[in-house]
C-alpha cells in the first residue's frame, strides 16, 4: 500500500498585484497545487523539481484519495501517484536523499487556478476568459513557489513529455539555479506534424455543440469533443502494436453506438473507451490551454534568446549536466526531436548524455518500464551529488 500523500496550496498575487503572463493576460492572484516527498536538508541543496506530462498531475507518488476543490475529476485511477516506479526510497529519484517537488500546472484542473476556477471579479468560472499560458509562465509561477520555500539552487529539474519542455525552459531561463537537467521523450521546438495533430484536437473540442466558446460550466460539458481529442492523441502516446494487443483483450461494448454508426471491432471500441474514461477526469478548457502551450513551443523564444547557441551558452556557463532520453518507438516526440536538442547542447559544449531507449511501448515507456531509465537517472543524480553538485 503506497504511503499517503497530501496536496498543499501556494497562493501568490492579488487584485492589486496581479500575476502577469507572457501574452499580456493577467490573473488577480493564483493558487498552485503541489506535493512534496522526502526531507529538505538544512542547506536546501537536495531539491529535485519535477514537471508532469500533458494530462498528468502534481500527484506523482503515494496515495491521495481527495484534493480540496477538485471534486469528481479526481477519479480513483488518479489516487495512486503516476510515477511510483521512479520516485521513492531506493528508487531512481531516491526520497531518502532528495526532496522532490511537483506542482499542477497553472491552468490545470487538479487544484491550481484554471478555467474552472472562480474569477473573483465576476464570481463565475473563468471559462473562455482564462488567458493563454506559456511554458515560461509555468516556470515563473513555480519560481515564486520555490522562493517562498527558501529554495535557491536545484539539484535537478526533471520532465517527461510536455514536462520536458517546461523543464528545459526552467533550465535555460534560470540556468544559475539548476545543476542537472533530465528530459525524457521531449523536444526542443514543436514540429509541424505535432502542431497539426494538436490542431485536430483543438478543432474536436471547439466543434462540440456544448463547448460554447469555453463557457460551459453551468451547462453540459463538451464531452464528445474531448473524447475525440483524447482518441487523436492516444494513438501517439501508445505504440500501435500495444494498442492492438490491449484491444484484443476487450470486447465491443453494447452501448458503443453513435448517431448512426455502430462500433464494430475491438480497436474502435478500445479507443472510444480510452476517450470516455479520460473525460471523467479532465477538463476540456485545461486540455486546450496545455496543448496550446505545447503547440507553440520553441525553446529559444521561451528563453528570450536570439539563437539556440545563446540559449545553451547559459547552461554551459552554469556548468549544468544534461541527461536526455529518446524512445525509439515514440510516435509523439520522435527521437529526431531529442537529437536536435542534443545537437544544440553539444554545439554549446554543455555536458550532455543522450540515451536511446529501445522499447515496444512507445511514448508511454517512461511510465511503464522503470528499469530502462533508473540506472541512468540514479547515476547522474548520484554522480552529481558525489561531486558536490
């Protein structure tokens, strides 16, 4: 039985001193939901900051049956942490040694201020009025949290998938505050292919008759739009061979009937089931905000640099060490994307190790196969600690 974990809440900003966002939006005070594991040492030098993936949460480890204010979205499948296999006593990110922090993204739906939160100026949910949020904005609000905890230098920043984009942005915007950077199945700049796949998901939600421009909280939610968006994305997260294996274990559900079409095979039924399961635990407006962040991601622009060379010169001067993972069967963040990141790091003469994981699990390998990642992660963290950094 996992140990119990509790969500904490950090409040910052106010009506008089709003949180200003990169695209010009403002929020009159925000809440960040976060969790921590391990013990912060006296020097505050053993901190590992973790950023979660697109549909993940700040609850990475332990058992958490409820989060204040989240309600029905906190489904039973969320109660156990999403990275139990990698974080804990004696594991890759060893909580006997490190103090681990993970926050729910701004714009999220698991306790952080997001589109479903009440706008204090109107007394109603933000909905369509909730502003766009960039990776640099996510970094800025987490820096406020770290400052409130008295944490200056991070032992490491870690991010898988979309979390890797935010981790990269943290490491380059605040290079002097990070010793080690670990990015898993992520990228440097969102590809045209991914932008198109993400745009398909945006259109799926936007065209749901219940979407109402994002103002749906007092009526029916755009569930089928979000179902379709999740189905579009799911086939990039899970290798198609794995989808086929899983689908063959299922049977077509009797209620799998659309307006005219009746679902006729296990593969369609499996994908529809994944989409229906997802909408019980996620908010469509949050989904849109995070995939917008992803769609327009460019590390150079997020870091306010002119060139990749200028961006990663900061990492070189700070003496950072980088560990970059690729997954050879990844259809979401293709290995070429990590190769581009590694190329820029090597050109800037940054200390970088690139590991290519051979897996038939696709993008989700980092969630399913800890043995392929643990030796490298624990070695880099331990080596850094042994060298005093």
